[in-house]
C-alpha cells in the first residue's frame, strides 16, 4: 500500500466538507469524528444510515452532505449498503453508469445498531464480502432514545436503564474482535481527538475494498453527562488510560497505533464523566473501579506485555 | 409465443425473467423458494443477465431491494408469510422511498400455529404499507401480473413498489397451461427501467428518505403516497389496455363473472375464486342469478368499479380467506365501507373460509348463495360464519383426545391425591 | 385555562420547569397537563415545554398556539427581530417573561411586541458548575399566575427533584424562591388565555392536497449542503473568540476538533469561526495549545455587535 499523505498535522485538511447547521448536540464526539472522516473520504460517497442520533443529520430539506445519503432503519443499514453497492456495480457493468459516477458506499450507524440490532445484517454483509465501509460512532448507549444501556455500554456506567449503585452490570462487547474473527479487509478504531491517526486509517480504509469497519469512540456530553467543553479531554483520556485502544487490523494482523506508556489510571477517565460519578460518591466503589482497571490491564498485558 | 405447463412459482419466475430484472435479493421460505431457485438457475446458466444475492433475512432483503431500486436498477424479490411479516418494517419504509420494484408474495397462513398452507392474512397485513397489491387467480395471471406490476409501479404518476400475490400450493405448486409472451413483445410493453430522479450517482448528490420534523411535512409526504396510489387506478387502465394490445389478454382491475343481471354475487380474492366461477355457473344452471366479483387490484382499491358492478345486486356473499380477530373478515369490512350510503346497496353476508388452506367445497358455495338470497329477501344479514363442519369438529376432538391425554391423566390423579 | 410555555435549550431543564409548575398547580387543586416538546432534543438546541391548568378537566392537547404566558430561559433564543417559535401566538393579552439583564422596555422595542414584557435579571446560582434556570423559570411562572402559593411551589420542587442530591435540591429551592419573590409586583398578571374560537368564527382554511409526482413528493433532497441554512449559531450561550495575536496558526487543531467543523482558516492562515453555525460547545477553547481562544457570554457579544 502506498505511503500516507498525512504525515503530520499540517497535512490534514483545514477546510471542511461537512456542512454546519446539523441537529447534533453541541460538543458531540461522534460529529467530531464524522467530519474528519468525511474530509478524507470525500464527496463521492453515499452514506447509508441506521436509526440513531445521526439520522437527524439530514432532516428535510436540510443536509450537511455534499454527496449522497439514504436512511434505512435501525437493523438493516448494511443490507441497504448491499443494495446500493450491487446496484451501482450492475449499472457500471451494464454500461448504464460511467465508472466515474460510481460511489463509495458507507454505512453509518451507532453502537446500538452495530453491536446489537444490526449485527445480523453486518454478519451477512461480511459473509458476502460486501465492498463497503462501515462507520460506527460508538457513544456506548442508545443515545437518540435517551442513552439506555446498549451492548456497547461499559461496565459500571449509569444509563437511563441502569441507575443502580453499581451501574451497568454487563461488559462492553468486543465488536472489533467480532469483525476481526471474520478476516475482513480492514478494521480500525479511531477517535476524533486523534485526527492524524484517524486520517491515516480512513485513508487506508478508503483504498481497500471489501468489508471495512471504522469504530469511532464518540464521547457524548448528553449521554455520558459531562460539559461539552470536556469532550476533547475525555477523548484524550480514553486513549491515555488505555480503555479505548487505538488499533487496526490488516492482512491478518492487529497493530496498535498508539501505545501509551505508562498508562494513566482509568479512574481519571471515569471521574470526568457524570455517568460514573456513583463509583466515587457517596461511596467509593473500589470493587467496580478495580474490575474496570483489571480489564484494561489484562488487555494491555496481552498486547503490550513488556510494559 | 409458447404455451406450456408452469407452476405459479414458475410463472412468477418467468415474469421476472421477461421483465429483464437487474437484481434479485432473495431469502428462502416455503412455498416461495422455487421462484428464487429458478431465477438463480437462469442467472447461473447465463440466460438472465441479473445479479442475485441471498440476504440473511427478509428484513434485509427488502432493505436491499429498496436500496437498489433507489439507486436505479430494476429489482425483483419474493417472499411469503413469516418472511413478509419479518420484513414489515421495511415494507412501510421502502414504499416511502418512492422507488418502484416488484415483490411477489406467495400467500401462506401465519403462525401460530405454524403451517405451510395458504390464506391471505400475510398479504393483507401489508395492506396499508404503501405497496400496490395485485392478486392472482391463475398461473397465467401470475406471469402477466408481474409484467403489469412493473409498468404500474414504474408509472411516472405512481412510483411505488408493488406486491403480486399468489396463493401457496393452489397456485405456487400447481401446474397450469401458461402462455409465455415473446421477449420482444414484452420489451415493447415494458421498456428498460427509467429511474428518473430516484438514483445515486457522483455528479448528482441526493439525500433520499430523510427524516422530517413535525406533522405537516409528514402529512404531505404520506398523503402524496395515497394520491399516487389513487393515480394507479387510471394508470392500471392504461397499462392493462397496452397489455391487451400486446398479448391479447385483458386483465381488469376488477374481474367479474356473469354479473350483468346478477341478483346475488360472491366477492373474494385469489385462486379459490375460480371455484366460485364454477359454482356460479352451476347456480345459473339451477336458475339462481349468481355472479362473481374478484378484485385483482386490492391497493389501490377499485371502489368505483365495485360500486358499479354491484349496482342492482341484492345480496353479496363476501368470502374472506383471512381473519381479523375480534372484527371478522377484512374484505367484508372493506366492501361494507365501499357500499355504505350507496342507495339500494346489497345486503352483505360474511363468510370466513379457507383459513390455513382449508378447502371450500361446491356445496358450501351453494349454501352461501342460499343464505345470501334469504338475507337479501329479509334485508337482514346473519352473523358472520366460519366455514367449518360437524365432521371437522369431530376431527379436532379426536386430535385433542390425543394431545390432552396426558393432562387428563395428571389432573385426574392429582384430584385423587388431594381427596381426603 | 392557564396556558404557559417555557422556552429554553436542551439541557436547561425546561421539562423540569414545566413539571414543577404543573405539580404546583395540581397541589392547588387544578386539573393539569404538562408536556415537553419532542423531536430533536439536543443539548443546546431550542426546545419548549408547556403547562395547562384549569378548574375543569382539560380537553385541549398538543401544541399550544396561544399561550397566556411565555417564559424564555435564555435570552439568546431571541436574536434581534427573529423570535422564531418563541414568540409565536403571543396575543396582546399575553405576558412574556425573559430571563435577561436587559430591561423590559428595550426588549419590547427590539421585538416590537404589543404584549406585556417582563424581565427577570436574576443571576443564576451555581452549584457544582451548574445553574438551575429551570427552577428559576418555574418559580417566576408560579408567582406570575398569582394563584400558586410558595408552599405549593416548594412542595412541587421537592417532588420533582426527589432523586437529586440534597445540595442540588436546596439550590433549586433557593433559586425558585428568589424568582418567586422577584415577581411579586406582577403577581396575577397572567390572564387565563381565551378558549378556542367559537364554532364558525374562523375558517379552517383547508385545501385539497393536489397530486404531485414522486419527483416532487418524495422525501428526497436534491442538492448538497442545504443544512447551512440552519443557523445553529443561535444555540450558543457562550461565544468562542480567537485572539489573532496569540494564535500560532498551529495547523488548526481547533478546526479538526471542532465537532461542527465551524472553524476554517482564511487566506492568511488565521482560523475563523463560523458564528452562523458554531454551537458554543467551547471544545476549541479547551484544546487550543496557545490558549488563544476565550469565551464570552453570547448576549454580551451581541450587545457589542449591536452598539457601533
Ligand atoms: C426497530 C426499531 N426499534 C427501535 C427504534 C428506536 N430507536 C431509534 S434510535 C435508537 C437508538 C440507536 O442506538 P445507536 O445505534 O447506538 O445510535 P445512537 O442513538 O446512540 O446514535 C433506537 C432504539 C427504531 N428506530 N427502530
Ligand atoms: S446524544 Fe451524544 S451522540 Fe447523540 S448527538 Fe448528542 S452528543 Fe452526539
Ligand atoms: S488551535 Fe489555537 S493556536 Fe491553533 S490555530 Fe486554533 S486558535 Fe490558533
Ligand atoms: S465553540 Fe468552538 S468548537 Fe464549539 S462549535 Fe464553536 S467553534 Fe466549534
Ligand atoms: Mg449509541
């Protein structure tokens, strides 16, 4: 694969393709990642969207896109991508569409769709080796309906459906691992607060074909309960504490693109968010904090054993 | 033009083949599966230049179908029963995209209890989705209706997806002589798909099927789907006339048999209506002026044609091969609303028959006729009736005897134990 | 019937305000309806909530086209001449209460309103970095309608905020009490807004919706970037301002990290904020390595812009 054109921050696009005026919350980490992704992907794209916060990006008659968009439903955006991709291929093959009119098909969903309701459709798309890029903005809950627990909700977090003293009892599902197990073309995690890492990964993903996942952690002031101004700091802490590993899978190998040594205690990340406050007051829940830290440590013990 | 024996499923596949479809998203379900198998075989043999893809569910299948149609290709897909219901969210959704394609539904009764045989609750559950609906009575009609449905769905004044419905088993697996039109004839009747403004391409950005905020735009978009469906009445006339010119076969929105001077009429959908044709002829022989009205178009609903053909009729036996729990027959309710307030409207009698593939015997048609004549005379319709015999109840009792044997025993011994 | 509409932003507690007032009315023996607006309730986005109260069962539902009292929690929702939905349906007998330090007459002139305009210049109590504008609005509304006692108000706050920590509840009670007191002079100025028009008085103005082909009547947008017509800049309560002296043109970290892509460099490389769309999240303020971006209250920025 050719070298990246994004070697340093100054190589990043400085004017932006995604239009303003959307209904996303002030400080939305998902939108932060999306606009950076869009800058790299460009406008020869059609976004196939599932129900979630980002459905309200395009509300009649307003769209922030320079390219195209199709809203489907919560469960089946990858199947929508299948239909669009197949139809574009058919049109090109039959000479009814000039090749330069072709589009990159991009599925855009939240974690609820990606980890849960839409996973069957994703699985099918991977089975069929569908040539599509799946962007999941992961705000770790059903954000659009008020942040109920989803299969991506982290252990201990308060959500609208987990309000007890220990928070959400489950553990975040490993969507990266599920994809990787099926040996797709590319899988990467990104976050809007690491724009260079993000741009390189999107650049790579865009050049490949086949099923590709970009999993973007999306710090969510509304659902995670923090001041919007903190959005960037929380994103950075997610990486510094190692709770959100930046990594990619390509050609059968997983590579971590940012390894922090030493890692900041995960507590700092948790403390910054209202959804974890019950782990600190009125009473410190050392058991839950330890469980969370232990998971992070075990992860890095596996991937970065010397540190 | 060749005439050969084809099953209803075979006829549906031929319809898709002649329509020169580009794309076939698929998922197996009895009694539909043969359709996609046949199309797959033609594609693999290079006889049909289309692409078929098997999705992981009907929900995804309908999503892919709508998405491909919205991208600008001609799409064919098929399902049945549980599959149609599993896709229900997407039926409503893709109809709103205003991207036309054809979905063949092979009617099969719904679980629970799960069964394989036919009735119409599946397709009627899709009544309000925004899909047009054409219902078939013969295998010939299945082939013809697929072609008619493409012209209708793609009509510039309509632009909605269409369901072509055929009954499981009685059509799907039943062979009948079918005339297969020449491809060139079909091509003149149904030229290649013109996606108009509904398509994706790099030089023309479009955001399709976007959200709305508030009841005003929502009301507008949904009511325009209704308006477009209404337009399909006139469009169907036009399309059916073209089809007759091309093939010599006439398919009206409303199929009638001996209605000219009819005193009583049967109204029903689907393949069992051919049994009613026979019953009508026999009734006529015995001096009863009977007739049959069979809506081929169910959406749009040919209300004006129904009122016209039932004018002067004194009693109508509505035979519903479906059941709306707590209300009764769906067709009965539709017809009652159609005739409400019409001067000298006929008395409607309601019969639920053919659920889960149960047969409707000739004597039952004759009995329905006499009940309806009596109702017309007294002006008083009897309670709706399930076509179900004493013999059938005995059969159920026999089954229950086996199914409940265990429970009888336990309750019995339990009673003994608790005795003082 | 009393008809009250609260306007604020997602996250400011307008739903809570409506519930407090609703519960207070209820405690006073009224039949009550309270409801938040629904739709895209995004933090920062304009939202509203309504309360109806009457002595007879309430049959009216849904939108409230003719309020007797409108309370605006955030004056930045009322940019010059563009009240948007905030002022809709305000007849001459209605009352508008603005949470603003600017005096009522100035607002009345700016907005060119015939109705009564009041302002509530109270500063917000801050506890744990949060103000309680919802409680403030509810307290003011309770006094303006004139028939809600302080006890009923406080009872309603305790009830609605039962799940809150004690100091948050206390702060809300104080805030509401101050607003209640501040409105003493105007107690009872809200009248029970007129009932629906008499039958036949107003035409429904229906039309027959004409058939339109799918080219026109599909929910599709044939075009790009139309969202820029939506001025999400109106969501802002704090405005980020870049100091060109301090800015090092650091390759526009602020521009990448601005969630709304509202920062782009001009020709000389100086980043420029698109105030039409900047939502005021202040992420840029937090990330600028040179601390070259500061935040000022939006109201103050607008005042400065308005004065030559
Ligand atoms: C079939 C179906 N069930 C439920 C919903 C309601 N719903 C809309 S968005 C949403 C949450 C989606 O969560 P996620 O995918 O994480 O996206 P987010 O809202 O967080 O952006 C839900 C449950 C729906 N649209 N469709
Ligand atoms: S709820 Fe969270 S993810 Fe959704 S728009 Fe708001 S900030 Fe973004
Ligand atoms: S981040 Fe700060 S220093 Fe860098 S361009 Fe923006 S304002 Fe200037
Ligand atoms: S405050 Fe800064 S980061 Fe937030 S929207 Fe405005 S310009 Fe962007
Ligand atoms: Mg989510």
